[in-house]
């Protein structure tokens, strides 16, 4: 996936896999962010209720594999697209 900035024209590439589950916003496109220590990171991109991509961050995946299971879920923020 390519993510482009609107203001400066910069872009980054993100590794993705098919997301499990369903769109947290129902039928509307959505971006899902999760809190990772002191910042929020893009976690999922949903186009429809059953078509989503999970963003893989190799550093976070490696860190989570070494850590003990968390007792609480990370805070999540869902932004719903407003299509016109």
C-alpha cells in the first residue's frame, strides 16, 4: 500500500495483509489506528464491510512476539470516511 501526504506530496510504502474480522464502521470505508506506547499508528484500512487490509510493521511484530501477552487491549480509534 502507498500512503501519500496531501500537503508535501511525500509518500511511504506499507506492508499489508488481508485483515481478519469485519469493518468496525459497518459498510463505510474506515481507517483504524491503535495506540503503540506514546503514539497512534495506522493498523487497518477498510474499503467495505468485508474488504480490509492490516498494516504490518515488522518492528512492532518482532517486539510483540518477545513480549508477554498484554492484559488489556490497546486503545483503538476508528475514523470513518465521509464520501461525497
